C-alpha cells in the first residue's frame, strides 16, 4: 500500500495516546487473570447504557447476537413476523431468522435509504410483533413517528444501532427509543473493539434480566438452565479496550461530521447524488458516507486508480440474497432498495482523514466523467 493510499479506515493513524492506552488496558486484563464477564465488562456496560440514556447494558459477543438475544428476550420466535428493511447488513435479517421468526422486508425512502413508513404499513399483519429499525449509515430519522406508530399498533420497536453510536434525535440518543436495542462494536464501527463485541441496551428490567440470561447459556444461577440460550459474552479484554476508546468517541464523531460536511459542500458532479442533509446535525454520525452513481463501478475504478478505496453498502438488497429470496415483503415491491443497491458507493469517511485527503477525494469524484 503506498503512503498516499486513502483507505476506508486507518487505525494506525489514530492518536498515539489512544494506542498507548489500549496497550495498557490489554496488559491490565492480562494481569487481572479475569477474562470473561467481570469488572471491565460491568463497567463498560454501565458506561455505555448511561451514554445511550438507557438503564441497562448487557454485553454480548457481537452485534448479530445482540439482535437475536433482544428478539428472544421479547419472546419473539416461530410464527411471529418482524418488519425490517431490505437495505441493511445481512446480520439484521439473519438475527430474525436465528430467533426463529419471519423477517418481512419493507422498502426504503429513496434519498436517505432508511425504512419507509408507507412500506412498513403495507407489511403489517396480525402476526407482526416488532419493527426492527436500522439507523442505516448512522442516521436517525422520524423517531417520534416510529415510537408512536409502534405503540399505537401494540408492536415492539427494536433499534439496530450498529452504525449509529451517539446519534441523537431531539436530545435522545440512539438506543433509547426502542424497548430494546442492539449495538455492534466491530472494529470498523464508530466505537469499535479490537475484535468482535456487541451490547444490548434497554430500560426494561425484565428484558435486561432475560437478555443477561440468554447470552450465558440461558443461565442465571450456576448449573440451572431454564432456557436454551447461547454463548455470547463480552470478553474482558474487548470491554477494557472499549472503555479506553469511549472518551474519544465524541471527538471522532465531530471529525466524521466535518468530513461529511466537506464532501457535501465540495462534491459537485452531475453523475453523483449526495446523501441528504440530516434534519439536525446531531441526528447523523456518518458511520458511512454513501453517494449514488449509475456508473458506480467505473467511479470506483477511477477512485482506485487515484489511490482511493471505496466500498458498497450494500451491493445486493436482502431479498436478492439466496436464503432470503422467498421472504415475505411489501406487496408493492422493493423498488427503492433495488435502485439504491445498484448505485450506492461508500467513500472514505473516518476520523483520521486529514484536509489534503478530504480534498483529494472531492477533486477525484468531481473529475470523474463517465
Ligand atoms: C446494521 C448492522 N446490523 C448488525 C450488524 C452486526 O454486527 P456484528 O458484525 O457485530 O455481528 C452490523 C455489522 O456489520 C450492521 O452494520
């Protein structure tokens, strides 16, 4: 990799103080000789749920498990339907399948690519138990609507916050709107560990109790297993790393916003559609900066030739994935999800980007001609 290569993430460029603190944290855990579900995990669970404005945090092995356990904590399973978007990471839908429930795929809004209310309305049946709302790319939208709509239909609102750490809607943070919510701390997420990690947050004590039981083989008391749970515990070493990274998150989020704002102002190419501005700045944490372009493969190649990485989130909507081909969906189809999947392209947008790199991305996108 040449030094001028601009990648989607650049961990080595993170502040030296942070990298030093992570090494010390790892040493602290090694010397403690306590490696699973202990003090670091408890401390991080407490810090993170407080940060989100929720009462309880339950650390898990990853974000997929956090979603599955959240569904199972709500006793959502065989015969139950969960409405979600077809434009998301496969894990969102896999979690519903693993809980034994039926994912029902709704379409997205054309600009923001988040779940479209009219489409969700068309997916509603007497078997609907929940809406699994994905804050795609880090954007919170219409949270007051979703809360009201779910409660008026007596169904649970579950948030998939894997991409939305610290995103805020009218003063409340992602994770605090749903009855139960799931986070991923996969390394590339806005708050990332050095391996897999996740967390469930909720303010409901019974859901918290069930989630803590389900992540630990369905056990609350040693040797007693009232339910068949899973093994999905948050390692002490990952919790310790996350505790060190947490104080940096606000500043890193500001830097992501600065990159997105520069792109929004600087990218001017009639072949490229930019993501719409959020209603309030705090509602978007820009986990990903995703543009749309009909000739996105040519644009990706143009960027690569100029030393800039890009990616696709996601090249196929969920209903084009083989295990999901027969899933129930909006009877009017999933046209916007299909359009978005065929034209989306993610540009580098991470906290370690400098002004020259940002300017290079802007100029290179602007220079692109079909
Ligand atoms: C929207 C969304 N949901 C769920 C997940 C699953 O998280 P994990 O990779 O930690 O299992 C991810 C991560 O890729 C994601 O982006």
